[in-house]
């Protein structure tokens, strides 16, 4: 299986570290987020990974070269001129996913013990366009699903902004884990250009294409987006 790690972001919430380094190289118990997730993917059977880079890109590529890519085949998608966000970043790297097989995409600042083989099995069984890893954890921004687990919309409980793509009598709110299994048939459906969010893409497609929730509540999941979350992650990941 192939995978993509989003590592191009500015990581502004991790300042002051990210004033001089990419967030991918922030450390949890003396091991970088990037190394942890490469090893996590490799343990789950992923041997080919593409990583997008922008902010302090040279530090990331140098780190990988110095460690022989941690035993994986790793390619780099450079977003030199402009940070393309998640949707634009995936579109730019679409050439990598030319084997017709489902692939996994995750944010570099997510640490989890989600069972990837089980996630892949769910995706292959139901064959949606996208399977979204979600949990019941508290979040101000949530995807909305119907009783069948189909993506219907998105809601920000702080701003009260709501976007509905597929009307339903009741909505089940779930927090996105920053991990998704994607079928490559999504690429011909991408009309967006330049930088754009995968969330926006999914909401546009959800009315006509199956995008399903994969609930892994109960697994460990730490969004290492803020300095204080590093302390939490260090209690969960040795």
C-alpha cells in the first residue's frame, strides 16, 4: 500500500519551534513526528510514501537522507512557490498513486495507534470514494454523518457555520482524525485548481459520491499541533 504524509504546513501553532524548523521535526520523547509516522506506516505494511514539503523543506529532506528514509521508499512533492493546502497538495502528488489501489493520507502532526489494516479492510469492503477516520472526541469543528455513516456536511460549533451537502433528518457529529483512505478514482473528479482543502472537496462530492465514516473511538489519538500537546503525546508514545 502507498501513502502520503502532509508535512508542508507552517505549523504556526507550534511556535516558537516552527520559527526555525518544520513541524514535522518536532520531537516526542526524542523522536520526530515524521520518523514516528514513517515507522507507524511501515509497521502497517506501507513501503512507499510521498511527503509534501514547503516550510523549511531542506531540513526535512536532509533528515530523511541522513536516516536512509527509515527503510522505506520515500519521494518528495515540493510545494516551493506556494503552500497548496491538503487538496492542492494531494492533487499535485496524484501521479504517485498510479497503481489503481486505495491509499492512505495522513497529517504529520497526528499520532495514533489506529489499526491501518482494519481501516483498509473496511474501505475495501464498502468501496466508498473516501473513508474518513473519525472519533467521538470533543472538537469545535466536526463532520456530520447520517445513520448509514455517509458524509452529509460540516459544522463549526464556535462560529455556528454549517455546510450541508446531503440533507438528513438527523446528523451524527464526529471529529476528523486527519487520516483518510482514498480511492484513486477521486482524481478525475477534482476540478479545483491551486490551493484548496480536502474538506471543501469532500463536501462538494458528498452529495453524489459515497464518503464514509470509519469510527475508531477508543484508539489513542493526539493532534500534536500545540506545544502543550507534545507533553500529552509523550505520556502516550514512548
